[in-house]
C-alpha cells in the first residue's frame, strides 16, 4: 500500500511517500480502507517535534480518518465488512495514523460515519468535533440562554463549538479576524462577532454583556489568548482551553473565582478510556444527522500524497475551516 511517513521531525518536507505491506486486522481491530483525513494543529506540532507525542520513528501521522471497513478481526461485533466509519485512530504514541491507503484500527476508536455527510466532510470531524463536544456539552454545560464566547469561530474546533452551543440554546459570540470570517461566523449561527484586531476585551465585554462577562469562554487559540479569556469571563464563570501549554499568570483567574478546564483528546487513543472515543463519535454522528452542526471545509482540498502542502496551508493562517485530504495522485 501507499503511505506517507516521516523519518524525522521537522518541516512539511519531512513527509515521504513509501510502499508498505498492507496491515492485517488483529483481535479487536478492523482493517479500514482510508478515504480521507484532515490536518489538525496537533498534527503540525507532532510533525515539527514541538510536542513529545510521536512515539517511535518512522511514523505515519494524522488521527482523523474516514473510510470503509475491509475486514473485521476476532472479537469485533459492532462493525462488518463494507461499513462506512470514521474515528480518531492514531498518528501519535507509536500508533499508525491515517496517511495510508489502509490502516488497522482498534474498533473502540471508531463509529459509523454520519449518513448525511460525505467521507471528505466526515474526515474533518474526529479531533475537532470530539474536542468541541467535550468543551460545550460535557465539561461545563450551561443553561439555556447562557452567554458563550468561542474564540476563532471559523477555525477547526471553533466552528463546531459555535454550532453546538447555538443548537443548545446558548447565545454565542465569537472572535474573528476579518469581514469574510465574520460573515461565515454569522452563517454558522453566531449572535455576535468580534474583530479581535479592532476591539479590546474590555470593549466587547461591555458591548455584548454590559460589562458582566461571559458565562463560558472556549479558548481554541491558547498562548497569550488565555489571559484574554480570563478577562472576558464573568465572576465564577468557566474557561475551557484546548491549547494550555506554557506558563500563564493565573491572577485574573483567582480574582474572578474562575474554573479552568483543559480539553485534549489525543491521549485517549492509547489510554484506558478508548471506548469513550467511539461512544462520543456515535453521539456526534447523530447530532450531525439531526442537523445540529456541519463541518466547514477550507476551499483547498489536497491529495494524501500532497500532505506537505496541506500542512503549509494550515500553518499559513489562511484556511477557513478544516484542511482535508482525500485520494492519491
């Protein structure tokens, strides 16, 4: 089979196309023909060697996968040959990822794909949608009408979090960087948009919440933005961050009595809670088929063996929504 792997961490040029033996489904696994995958910021960090998650080299990256079941290993009863599935399958911790024509997957890490979405659309979901589901619905569920701020509402996690919050009856504000992204955020359901380049935190907190602050702030950016998230939250509110690495001043958090939650899904693929991945993916498929959210795909779609270009696209900051890969050339 064809596969894209890296022998050392570094720039996007590290990806190399190789021919490898097709894997076999062991007990508890299914063999999947990969139809599509997508790029997440964590994939870029792993490729670049910025986080200690890669495991042994050489490695096949990318956790997001959508495809078709080819064979079923012993002990697997939830899936059969020909099923269309998707999952968060690997790409870290020494577990092969989706940048290959076939992959043997722990059956607990996948679910039947949403019927209403294509393989390409579905491949945009696993990491982003699982993160958004936990952030919006599981960590700090809010009451009907709660005010929620989603940072980067047209980004990979942000655009799904925005839709899930809106469909749950919350009033959603989101930060964007320009008029095109503002228009897209409104189409996704944002009640209020904030151009963070033109408006200070104090200004938009006053404008949108009359100075009270947001009940829930979902920070999909991290870094210096976590301090801005603390400043935007109401006293006693919740801040959920998906990129909390680094050193942070928690004095604002203390002064407001805030709760900080960190959501990071990748460790679950190698841990004892693997079944939770498949269960949450099944929940998300139902929500997608019920029209509660749809993935936003960037206008540029890449072939699997053009993964270096896909990484460059996401790193450029020009992408709106998820950068997806499908097929081979």
